[in-house]
C-alpha cells in the first residue's frame, strides 16, 4: 500500500477522538470510536482554522484530541515484531515516542489537505476478552473503503493498536516489513536515528522509512 493510501487510512484514524478516562471505562469498543468523532470533525470544519497561518494550531489540536485513543506501545512492539527483544528498555521508550510522533507528523498534514466531508459507518464490534475488532466503512464520493480497528482494553479504556484496510492490509505489518529490513543490517539505535531524521525532514512530505 502506498503513502497516499495509508494517508487515507490514517485520516480515518485521526477522526477518532478521546474522552476522559472516567467516561471511557463504561464504553464499548465501538462506542469508544464512534462517540467522540464529532470533536475532530468540528476542528476540521472550524472556520477559525481556515487561514494558512492557523494550520499548525489546528494540527496540534487534532493530535491533542486523537493521541490518547492509541496504544502506541503495543503498536510499536507489534510493528517491530520479534526484534523488539533486541531493544533495551530505553530504546523501546525512545522508539515508541519517536514512532508515535512520526505517524502523527506524517499523516495529519495530509488529513488537513485531503479531508472532504467523508463519513464513517460503524458496522459492528467483535469482542473477545480484552481485545476487540471494530468493523467500519469509510464512505467518500464514488468509493467505500472497509476499515477494521484492532483494539485492546488498557486500564479500563479501549485503545487502537492496529488498523486493517481493504484486502487485509495491516498498518503495523506494513511498517514491520520496512523495520525488519533495516534491522537486518542496523542496530535499534540506528533505526531510531532514521526516524528522528525523518521527523526533522517532515517538510519533505514523505512517510517512508528507508
């Protein structure tokens, strides 16, 4: 899946907002995604952010609302796969922090530029213990894209740790292929440095690791 396709997926992810821990404890996985979505849509449609100079403030607001819905530690661990055990605890923390920022910086700007009143139909949820799958459909003019969210219950709240789009393409598997290739010849620290360099080069507009 190319950058633009994953941008579409991540745009959908970012349309998910968080609520306070007190409220999320009683919500089902589907409700955890569906309920707060209007907060982000309101920010996207807010005239106060229409001027080019206000885009950075809008981006920060979107990330502030959306960030808590993800379990970035679980996402990072699964994106690395088996080599995760090669990371020291410090490197695991560094990677999780850098990777979460990398994802946000890569895709939020695309969301701001490409959002066009898409809607999301929440189909159903499948729950087994502390893990769940929420099936949704992204609807835009001329296209319907099935998107599934894998979630895990953390401290009473449901968090997203993977997204599957269309023909079973997984966000974490997509990155795992790239990271595994790099880690065959480089150290965890070198991989982290690559991501840090990408953050510094955000203006280049690429989400590729290598």
